C-alpha cells in the first residue's frame, strides 16, 4: 500500500490543491518500509490526483480538500472503493 501525505516543512500541509510536495510512504504488512518526499511542480487539483495515481498511491492524508477535488473520479472521501481514499483528521 502507498500512502501520500500533503507535506511542508515536516508537517501535513493544510490544503490538497496547493501542496508543493507529498511525502509518500510504502507500507507492507502494517509497517512503513520506505518513504520519499516528491515535489509536485505547479500541478493543481486535477493534475495532483493524476500525479498520485501515476505513483500508485492508494490513500491520501491531507489537512483539507475542496469539493472540486472530491468530485474527481479518483478521489473519494473515506471510501472503501479500490480507488484513492482521502482521510481527514
């Protein structure tokens, strides 16, 4: 499983659509086996969803996400679908 976190200065960044980086964790058998910080470039909401999907991300953790991003077919808020999930704190 791959988990992406909106990321800035060691913390979860406050908004999905404006994040400049994701920290992507690879989890196997309940343990983190690797992580990497990946810059997003100038991608916006729609491009960020594709950016994560291309990297095989299963779950997204973010400080906040707008309705526009949730309307995309590859992001579902707390969904059990085999697509990317978004978990709010």
